[in-house]
């Protein structure tokens, strides 16, 4: 704080009277200085003095480094200004005058505060306004230069005041004018700037002063030299002119016309020559507004001279927009008065305006666009006068013929604008303009020029001025894309924009401009059949659909002789010349309907162009009357179906073919020559779809799909043609087209195959009707393509190679193969097979090509063709039983195709397998032609599964992912074919030998590591058995026993427990089928139809559940499988089955290994008694399996199997387990688990453990103090017992044994967990692990071998896990979950974490055992033995659990026992035990009414003693717990029982309210609230002396609690919230109580906005408890020095609010303000900010 201090301006503080409500008014009266002698005594003069000092300090705070603090300072200034406007404005002005060197930023902030005040809705008193106007004017004019940081806010202050009311406006205007006249010469430029802005904001208030202002400033205008002053004056005069025009109804402009005229002369003649562009712009804008206000005679006299002068400004570096705006104003004014004044200069004016048109306006720059349209507006104004419009159009025509593109573009822009705005004025010149435009259309090259032309054409079309086809050609031609856009004429983006614009324009013309319909129909139909326009046929069809939808007919205009000489454009003439089907009506030529139909059919073939197909279909729907009106019903049915399926390729293609066939049949019925005529027209259009696209400047798409569709349409049409010559011609056309397709080193064979596919399909369609012609043609081609080359000498020289001939032969061969395959698919089977039998040339050709070719494309085609042949043979097997010749040769050739890495030929595998199946099914009596199915199947499996082994589940790269997808796709296609092959083999010979053969081939694949291989092999295996069951023979020839049963079951059982769910499910089906086969052979009955076969139902249940991913359920199902097998197989199969299962323990799948061991265990449990003869072999094999097995769970299963076998033949011994080395090895652990299976043995073991542990020290050396510095170790034997229990207790089988010993086991585990805290594992037990038959080795005799695994054990962790297992086993999940909450419990160095779990542990006990139950009494009795234990850990556990049982409200003897033991623990030497006892005593209030009354005095005495306990730094803070306990008792017990303690307790805990420790502070606050709550409950009684004494504490603590509510600690804020509510209830203030309940309730606790709440809450308190305001202030003053910044800041705010409500101000007023002001220098920004806010409240109006 500076030297002035807070009250530096006064001579001390005086007291004064008045109510709280008129305080502010008194302050205002004192501040304004208007009080006369009669009221001088009523208006104290101390507060203004304080206000002055405080404001000076706040002004200094504006230089704070924190922005939020500066904002708070500004807000304080604003509040003080609003409350004491006159005095505060005076202080502000004085401060500014005393601080001439104040920084600009500070000045700007002060001005911003003023601006916010004056900008408010409530106007200030005139005196305050005057002070602020003077201050703002001073800052506005202080600096002669432009200083926006200060001058802008000062200007806004003046404008805001002037805008607020007419009186304020008068004040501002007078001050501004006075300031302007006070200085000789030119007024400050910011004054004029301010006047101009005020004229904009309040024109009505400024207009009366304009004449005087202009009169005063006119003499000085000529002498102004500085540009910024000129700019300011021009701005002001311009705004004055606008205001005069706006207020023109009041005739003010007539009074000012002279002054405006004088100013106009100065601005135009002198200032306009300024070189500063900004000044010139401002001047020109001012002139634009001033010109209409000039005298009319002067306007008319000077018009002819003025316009050239304005035009001359364009030659200067002046903003053209401003000049044009001025020119527009001049033209508008003169044309309105007398248009003829411009006659002499119209030509010059039009010429200049033409030059000003912007050719390429940048629409991202608003100023450019504005200038462009301003020029066009000038043309629009001139064109409104008829003589001028004629001259403008003549000028435009001249420029349209100019060689300059810019000139032509300008003319088009002007023409388009005039057509859109005033077409009626230029209508007489439009014909000449159209003729000129026709020439431009053909000659223009620039893209931008074409876009401009397009706009002009649209404008002409909209005005119905277009009748010529040249304009249509222009739009259609430029809808096409360039093949290589010329960068000289425009960018790529501009080219694309032109194309899109033309497309949209064409559709717009077709759909909206009705006068062009007939012209567009004729022209667009011509363009539709031209090659160059193929790319836009979709848009053409869309437009034609719109046109024919409006009218389905074409009007043919008859052209006259003169018109006949006029030819179309070269391209349209070409169209007419090329079209062979043209209807001629006069000179108008339109393509025929069949030609259009043929063109549309071809275009519909490219389904990739969905939009185009859709448009063409829509067009045909409306075009049908031109083809044949009778088509309406057919096409109305077919075309919607095509549109619906247009996104589905196969369905769309079939519908399209049906559409062609039905249309041809329908029209052929009406005209027998239609089909032949249509076929010819289709063939004639082949030139429209060339393979090699011609060189063109326009883009042409790939036409292969359209060409293919055209050929297919020809083929479908030929089905109704009988002319042989026509048929041969069209077949040759299709073959020639296929052979002309390009094939070289740059084209893949697969791509070539796709290209000739339509040709092959077309030939296939023809074979439906003309098979003989096709076979003859293909035979000729095969003989040419398959002819061997010369065998001469040079043919063996590889450097002589005719590549071209090879490619041609390849093309012919592939065409023959593909076409032959399509013919076999499409032709009648009887006819095609007869042709094959009569002449096997083509079949031999296929075999030869398959043998010599390695190309996958042709191999795939040959295989598909062979498949088609097989399909035909199978279809005609009954009618034509003769088998296919060369079968064996074909099969050998096919199955010799290698399917090896890198598996390029894998796509052939499905077809190869299908062929093998078909050839086996075809069969035949010829044994030489038969093939071995087993060999085929083995090769097929090797190919299939060898490829499947390459499948992966995870990929390292994108390439691997793609490769895996490739393999999976073709393997999925091959699997059904492999199953079909097996079916064919088994059906041929359904014998056990065949079954052995197939299973032997599949066995290795069913155990493969790759799950995909196992899945496929299982499916094939299952399919094999399924077919076998349906095909097997039963009778005398069949065997009576099925010796493979045990072996097959032993192999398939591991697969039933596979890791893959699919494999499991399929394997169970295999198991079922194996048992069914054995049942059929051994009992001659079919199990599936046997009503007594319950095992089948069980297997069905297993199949239903085996797909689960739950391992436990799967292994349970394995037991069910074992039971079924044990019931179903014969005894002579037992040993074979078990040995096969043991061998399966080496299975690569872990789950299968485990499953095998599980099945073995269950099987031996059921049938072990019958295996006595095989025990030696089984035990030996089992032990061997245990040694080699690496799966722990499988070992366990085998071990359990051996135990089960031992139970049948008992020789099992359990010896000295506790002396074994720790930790136990896996086999020993499993032993403990198996022990738990015997309840009797388990009970004896548990009793023995409890006896050994009772009285034993769990720590080596007991509580010896000498061990305190070393790591304490656990005792050996007890720890070994815990390790054993650690393994046993999780076993569910011992639950009954644990329940009978629950109390002893629970207490032992609970106290042991506490005792094992911070203990290490014991030392190894020397030699204890040696059995009597063992001898000591040299290492154990003479050296020490450390047990590293034992050292790693954590006894506390073992005890914790054992405890958890115990509780979990007894299903006490609630208590068990308590042990898992704290993950650091086992590694704790003290009892802190252990104590935390006692409360939930006690709650769990109370809920699970019930407090009054015998089990709970037994538990308490068992635990009481540990209260007097010599070991601290056990006492902590016992007393801790007793203390946590008290809140559960025990009764009777149970409560007496618990509290007796807690009372005894109050004098325990261990502070932790004492603290736990104190906590227990604190819960006495929660007991039942009887017990609470009985034990309350004891508890209160103990807790009061605990408050004074000096131990506060151990694990339990005893004073803190005592206060918490007292709170609990106060809440629970009736008030009269604890009333004697209220006042003394409130006084004793008051020091804790400001304690540094958060928990202590929170507990003290809550305890005070509980004291108040007790009084509130007893509030009905009459006040007592204790209540009065307590009320003093309420008044003293109310505001400290309110201040602590602002703390950032949530716990403190919550405690204060609850305590405040209770305190307020004891106050005689209803509104305070209501507000506290509403704002401080629990539901609003987390949404409390403290800043707004404290303002309203303190105001309410001050209004209701007025007598205590000074007491409240006194209680808050110490908090100004609080250690918490939030409390300091809040204290300042509260004091500021309270001082507003003081009815009498005393000597502390200055001191309080001083103390708050000190906080303005606090180190915390939050405090400084709140201090500023507080001062705003202090002096503001709350």
C-alpha cells in the first residue's frame, strides 16, 4: 500500500446514525457534495475518505501480474462506480490527474470500467456523467497521434453516454463542441471521429447540431494538411450526410445544403488529391453520401463535368470500389432528376465502365466482388433509359467481335447481367446478339470463356430466346470430359467444373424450359448413338427420360427450302451420316427406334455404371411408344424389376437377358422379320464399341462390357432367326471378336479370359437352338489351334520362336475350351452327348491341352469344361448308359496337377476333387478305365491338408494376411468336394477294409497342430462314418466283431476334448457313430431305432453342451463320455482302450491330453475292478506317461486314475508329510488334494493341526526384545501346517468338516494372520525330509544347501490365502471378499492394513452368522482366549474384532462379554490395543436403548480420558478417535444424558477447529454440529443457562464455520455444511434456517457455488440478526490472517458484505477497510482477487 493509506484524505473516523437501508443514499449524498448546512450532520464525511483511500489501492492493483486479479479489481471499480457514481467519478478523475505517468494498459482498464458502467441500462446522474465525459474527452484528445488502446475505449464511453438518453446526448454534444471550440484552429481529429460515430448511433440527437458543427469546422478545412485529420473529418462529414439522409423527413438537409456544398468543394477539389489510399477511400465514401444533399441546380449544372472528373480518378492509385460507389451515386442522382444531362458523355462513360468490369472476380474477396457488382449496377442504371440501353448493346456487340478474350468475356458478363435484370429494355438487340454468340460457340477455347458463355446461354434460355441447335451442341459437347485437358485453356479443376456445370445445365434445360423440348429430343437422340458421346449417355438418357415423360411423341418440323441449305454442326451431320436407320421428315433427321433400342441394350450391359443403367431404363420406359406402343404392359412389368435388382450383378444379368428374350418374342410375334432386323442392327453397331479406342480429344471409357452385352444380345436374338447365312455370319462375328481381343506380354491371361467370357457365353446361348453349326465351327478352330508345329530341324532351336503365332493359338484354344464348356452348360444334354460320342475330336483336344499346358487360366477352363461334360453324362446316365471314353487317362492327368507351395494352382483343387467324384460316380463295366479311389483320396488329402497347414491365426504382415485369406477361400470351396469324394469311395465298397484305409489316411491329419487341419479332418472322418453306416452290409458275409472299436475310441476321445469347439462337437459325433457301427456288427441291431438305447440320448446331450468354452463343463462331459464307453465296449477292448488313451497323452493339443487323462480316470473308477490282470502293465505305462507328460493337469488326471485303481486294490500309504521340504512339489500338493477326498481322514488331520497350533508361538523366539532389530522369522512346524492347509482348504469336499470346527478354525486363522504380519519364512528343517530308508549325502552332512524356494515364501501371504480359501469353501463370500480389498495386506510392515479390514470383517460375521446365534457366541468365547494372549498380534486381532462388533448392537451376555474385554484392554501396554478399545467404546451409543443406557457412563468416561491421551502419532490417533466416539454417542443418546457436557465440550474442542490436521479439524467441526443437534432435538424446552452459554459459542463459531466451508478439502466443506445447518436451526432466524436447508442439503452439497451462496446467505443473516453484525465481523477478523488462502479471501468478502448492513459505523470502520486492503498485496492471487471483490461489496450496494 502506498503512503496515502486508507484514510489518508481525512482527519479520522466519526460515528453517524441512520438505518442500513439509507446508508448508501447517505454515502451518495456525501460523495456528491450537494449536502447543505441543514443536512451536513446527517451525512458523515468519513466514508468518502475511506472510499478514496480504498479506490487508490484498487487502482494500484490494476497493475497486478495476474489477469484474474486485474479482472477482480475492475469489477470492484465497476461496483463502486455504480453505487457511488458521483464521488467515485470524482476520485477517479483526481487519481488520473495525480498520476500523469500511468501506463497505457492501466488507463485502458480504467476506461473499460467506465465503459461497462455507462453502457448499462441504468443511466448515471448528470453530474457523474459530466465527470466521466470530461475524463474521456481528456484521454481522447490528450495525444495528438492515433493511440487506439486508449482512444477507442474513450470514444466508446462518449458514444455510450450519448446513446443512453436525449439529455445525455446533449451533454456529450455540448462537451464535444466546447472542446472543439476551446482550441484555436482545427479540432482534435478524434473529436470528429467521435461525432461521426455518434451520428451513426444516434442520428436524431446529432442532426440538430450538424449545421453548427459544419459551420465551425469549415473555415479550417482548407488549412488541414495531415492525412489522419482529413480522414477523421471526412468520416464525420460522411456520417453526418448519412444521418441527414436518414432523417430526411425533417427537412434538415435543406438547412445544411450550403454547408454540405462548401465541404463537398473542399473534399473534392483539394483533399481528394491526397496520396494516402485510406484517406481517399474515406473521402470518396463521404462524397457518395454528400452528393444527393447538394443543391439540385448545382447537381444538374456540374453533371457533365463531374463524370469525366470521376472517371479520371481511376487512373490514380485510388480504391476503385470507392470511386465506383461515388460514380453510382452520381448516376443514380442525375438519372432520377434529368437523364438527358448525360447525353454528351454517355459514350465515354460506357467505355470506361466497360473497362472496369472484372473478368475473374475472386468470390473469396468481398471487396472485389462488391466492386464488380457496383460496376454492373451502373450498367443496370444506364440501361433503364432506353437511348442508353441501345448504345450499351451496340458497344457490347462490337466487343463480342473483338479479338481480345477479356473484352468478349466482359461483354458476356454485362449481357448476362442485363438479361437477368432488365431484359425488356434490350429485347430489340437480342437477335443480333444471338447470331454473334453462335460464332463464339464454335471459336472459343478458354474454359473460363466457355463457363461465361454457358451462363449467357442459360439466361437466354430462361427468357425463351433460344431456337437454334448450336446452343444445344455447345452444352452437350462440353458435358464430355477431355481425354487430356489442355492446361493452356484452363486448370484441371476448371475443366471438371465446366463439365459438371454443363451436365446440370442440360438437365435443367430439359426439365424446366418447356420451349426447348422438341429441339432437345431430336438433338439428344442423335447424340445418343455417337461414339464420342458414350461417356455422357447416362446424362443424355436422364434428360431424354425427362423429355419423353412430358410428351412421348416427337414433332417433326418440316424445314423450308431456305432452311434446308443450313446444315447442322459438323458433328451432328456426322451423326446423321453414320446412322443407317434415320427417319427423314423434310430436313429433320432422327434415329430410328430400333437403332435407339439396340444402343440402349448394349449400354445396359455395363452394370458398373449403375446410374447410367438406371437412367437408360427410365428412358426406355417412356420411349416405348416409339418402338411399339404394345410394349407398355411388358416393359412396365419388367423395367421396375430391373431397377430393383440393379445392385445385384447375377440377378440383374438374368433379368436383362429375360427382358431381351421376352421383348424379342413379343415383337417377333407381331413382325416375323423383327429378330433378323434387330440382329443386323446390333451387329451394325459394333463400330460403336471398338477394342482399340480411336484417338480423340474427348474421353472415351472402356467399352468391353458394352461390347460383350451387344454380342450376347445378338446371340439371344439369333434364337428366333432361321436364316442360315445370317446365323453363320453372326457366329463368325462373335468368334472374330473374341480372337481380336488383345493378348500380349502386358495382358494377363486371366484378364483375357474375362474379356472373351461374354463371347463364350454368347456362343453358349446360340447352342440352345443351333448346336450343330457351333460344334462344326469349334471343331475347325480346335484343329487349327491344336495342330502340332513342324518337326523339322529348326523347330528344336529355341532361339527361333514365333511368339505371335503361339499367342494366336493360345487365344483360339482358350476360346474353344470356354465355348465348349458354355455349350455343354446351355445345350440340350441328349444332343450334346450324342455329338460327343459321334466325334471325340473336342474331347481329345481337351486331354491334349490339359497335358501340355501349365497355364492356370486354360487349365481351369479345361477342368470346368470337363465338369460340364460330367454333369451332362450324369444327367443322361439312364438314357445313354455308355461311359465316357479315356476316363482313366483324364483322371491321371487331372490328379497329377501339383498343388504345392506357393499354391498358385490351389484354385483348381475344388474342381479337381469334383471331377474325381463325378468320374467315380459315372462308373462303368470297363475295368481298365476304372481308377483306384484310395489312391485318389490319399492324393486329395495330401493336397488339401498340406495346404491347410499353411493357415495361420496371427499375421506378421499384410502379405501374410492376404495369403491366408487366399488359402482359406479356396479350402472352404474344396472341403465339400472332398466329402463328396469320400462318399463316392465308401458307397462303392462299404467294408471295414475301406474304413481302415480312409481312417489310416486321416489319422495323422486329425492330430495335426493346426486347428484348421483338425477341423477339416474331423469333418471328413465324420462324413466317412456317416456314409459307412448308411452303406454297410449286415449278414453272413459281415464280421461278427468289430476289433477296431477300442483303438478307434482311444484315438477319437482326445479330439472330443480338443481346444477347438468345432472339433469337439464333430468328434463326439464320430464317437457315437463308432459305437453304432460296433453295435450293428456285434448285436445286429441299429441303435438309432432302438427305443432302449438311452446312451444315444446321453450322447446327444453331450453334443449339445460340448461346444461350451467352459473347461470345467467340458471335463465333466468327458466323464460322461467315459461312462458311456465303459457301458458300451466289450471287456476284451478295455486294455487296448486304456493303452491308446495313455499313448494319447503325447497329443500336441494340451486340452486333448488333459481330456484323455480325465476319461482314463473315470473309466478306471468304473471298470478298475476288472483290470486286475492288467495292473502291472497299466501302472508301468501310467508312470511312463507321467514322466513324459508335460501338461500338469494331465499328470493330475493320471495320478487320480492311479488312486482310483488303488482304491479298487488298496495299497496306498500317507507318511510324514509335514516334514517334507517347503514348498511342496506338485505331486505332493496333489496328494494333499486327494486326502481331502476322504472326509474321515480330513477331520482327523484338521484336529491334529489345531492341537499343534494351540499355545505354539508362530514366531521363532517368541516376543524376545533382542530380536526387535533383526528380521523376525516364522516358526517351522506351524508354518508347515499352514502350507498344508493352504493346499487343503480350497477343496470343496471338506466343507462339512470345516463347518463343524468353524469357530476354532476362524479364530486361529484370524489371529494367525495378525501374528504373521512382517514375518519372514523359517529356516529349513534339517534332515527332517529324509525317510528312514534314505542316507545323508556328502552335501547334507558337511555343507549347507540353502532352500531358495523356501526363502521366497511370505508367511503372511500364505496365511491370508489360507484364510480366504477357508471362507470361500464355507461360501462366506462377503467375509472372503474383505481379505481381497487391500492388495498390500500381505506385505505390510505394521498392523495398519490389518486394522482396516476388521470393520468389514465384523459386518460380514454379523450378517452371515447372526449376532444372537449360538455360532456367534461360540466364536466370541473362542476369541476371548486370545485377549490375554502373551503375543501382541493375537491381542490386536481379538480386541479389534470385539471393537468392530459393538456397532452391530449385540445384546445380553454377548454385549456384556464384549464390553468387559474392551474395558480390560483400556490399560493394555500396547497403544494400538488401547486405541482399538477406545474405538469400541465410541460405538456404545449405537447399542440398543437398554445396553446404551447401561454402558454410556463408562464409555463417556473412557472417551473423555482419551481426548487427553498424549499418544496421537501411532497407528491410531487416540484423541481423534475419542472425538469421533463422542460424536457418535451424542447422536445416539438423549440430550438430557449428555447435556452437562455440552458447554465444556464445546469450549474444549474450539482449539481443534483450526487444527492443522485435516482429520482433527473435521472431527471437531462434526462434534460441534452434534452438540448443536442435541440442543435442537430438545428445542421445545424453555431456554436454560446452558443454552444461553452455548448460544455465545454459536455466535462465535457461525462465521468461522462459514469461512471454512470455502476450503478446497471436500471433507472439511462437507463437515461445515452439515454443522452449519445444525447451528442455523438454533438461531432465531427463519429465513436463515430455510436458506441453509435449501442450499446446504445433501442433494445440493456437490453443486454449491460458494461465491453466490455466501453473498445471499450473509445478506440474509445480516437482515435477520442485525444486533450481532459487529460480533460476526469480530469473529471474521482473525480469519484474515488464516493459513488457508480460501479462508482469508472468504473472510474479506464476508466482512465486506456485513459492513453494508452496519446500522452504526464505529472506529473500526477505517481499521477493517485497512485490513482488507492489506490483502490486496497478498502473495496468493486468489486472495488478492477476493479482497478486491470484498472492497467492491464494502463500498458497493448489496
